[in-house]
C-alpha cells in the first residue's frame, strides 16, 4: 500500500510551525520588556536590567519579515588576531564569550594564552617629520605590542615595560599554596590595560548571627602599557548576590599597592606578596565594620542626608542639574528599599544601595572603543568610584552604635 504525501499541506504545516515559533520568540522577548528585565536603548539595542549580566547591552538582529533572527552580545572586549575574544574566565561570562575553562585552571601560561595576555611590549623611539626629514625625539618613546606592532602609548626615557607574565607570576605561588584558581583575565583598550584576578579561598561573612551575608574576597592585578598608569595590586570584596564591588578604605588596613614602570620594578613586584598578607587584615577589618553597619538601623531621612553629603546640590544649581539630582535620588531611594527588604533598614542596606548605584546605575560615558557595560566593568576594576564608596562608608560608620 503506497502513501501519498500532499506536498502543499506539508509545506503549509512547516510554514505555520515556523510562524508560530517566531511569534513565540517575539512574545517571550516582549514579555521580558514588560517584566522589566530588559529595556530598549535605541535602534536594535537593548540593555539587561536584571540578573548576573545586568548592565550589558545586546543587539537584536531581525530577518526581512521583521522576526527575531539572532541576539548578539556587545561585549566590548578586545579581539585577538584569530578573531577570538581576549578573555579567560573560570565560569561563563559576557554571554559565554571568551575562553571559558569550567572550574578554572591553576596554570598561569594557560590563563595568559586564553586571556590574550601572552604578548610582550617594547619601546621604540618617537619620530617626527621636520623640514622634509625624519627626526628622533631624544626623550620620548612609544610602547608597542611585539605581536601586532600596535602602539599603546607615549613614555619617557626612564620607562621600562613590566611584561605581563613577569607582573602576574608572583600570584602563581598563592595559587599553588592554597586551594584557589585563576578567576579571570582579559585585555582592554587594545592592550593598553590588562588584568588578572584570583578568588581567595575563604569567604567573608557579615553579621554571621544576623543577616549572614556572604562576600567573596578577590585579588586583582592590573598592568598598564599606555604610560598613563601604574602596575597595581588590589584586594576587592565582591558581593555575588548583586555583583557589587565593595572596595573602600577601612581603618588600619591596606587595599591597594602600586609600582611605576621603571628599572627594578620587577624586583619591587615581589614585594606585592606583602599586600597579599595584608589582605587578610583588610578582610577581617572589613567584616567587623560591615557587621557594625548591619546592626545599625537607619531611617530614610538619615539615608538621604548621607546622599546629600555625597552629592550636594547648590542652591543656585541650574534646572538640568536639579533634574539629574532628582533622578539620582529616585534611583538611590529605590535601591535602598530593595536592600532594606532583604537585610532590614540598616546602614548596611544604605551602603549596599550606594555601591549598587555606582556599579550598575550611575551614568557612564564609554570611550570610542568601549560599550557602556565594558566601561562599567573597567570602572569597577580600576576603582574609579573607590573614593566615593570610602566616603559613604566613613559617613555611615558615624551612625553606628558604640
């Protein structure tokens, strides 16, 4: 017995299924907008408002029928010569881009290769044209990537490049001694800035008998090849529940160590081990002060007084400044209510609101080579808001009970 297939019916069924699938994708996408998970930011671009990738921007590609064809992440990270993203991570990040090694690795060479940091830097004389001839500037040089020849910056005669491996390998001892792995590594601004981080084995607990909030301690190291920065090692508390970078000064503890790019700098980097030892003291003091904040109730009016100290509004401020000030206050009020619902209306909730605003909400103006989300990540990594966070921390400590 033969079976006759109605080609037209089969085609119609397949087409109907495709249309239904496209309609379902569009409905699901619009539902995310309706729930406040994403928002349009112009053109075909959308910003993520919730979850681990909050603040990232992606582009929606549509086919000729106007249906969603693909979602493309605007990661903003540098690409290597083979087209892969210059990023290593021990867990998926940036929409799964980069070289993800589940669980991480303990091998520094694997990290440098996967993160795109396996290049060296040299200096070449600065040249200029004058009178139809090429002249050399005796006291200026260009830093240049050896692998691509790309210029990174202009430096003086005393400048000595700190190579990525030389700068980062001192952390290998810590990786080998303790149960830690390389957490992340990447390249930004075309190689002008590179970073690498490890997560320390012990977590920090705030108010263990109360809110029992967990903070992850990290050590991040940044190397600058542009001539405009130093080699830096910082200890960074990070709160995973909202991805806040809780880096601010605490009493009698060191959070940052730096060395300039000069002769002997590599030998000085060996002294960075001292920073790692001091990080233990930092996190102990950090936990004590945060616990004090968590046990101090605060009213909305008191919170707003702290905000007024951080961002004062002059009596003769123009209308635009007043509008921006009101927008900031509204955002901070909302964040404070969210944190207060979770941990109570305390000085700790107030600090979390302020750090959350600075990390995820405060306006950023990315450079030509950066998207907004990479600008936010870079600001958090480089500590652009550390002073404001420290000021807020000190101000809130004045409210704690003796």
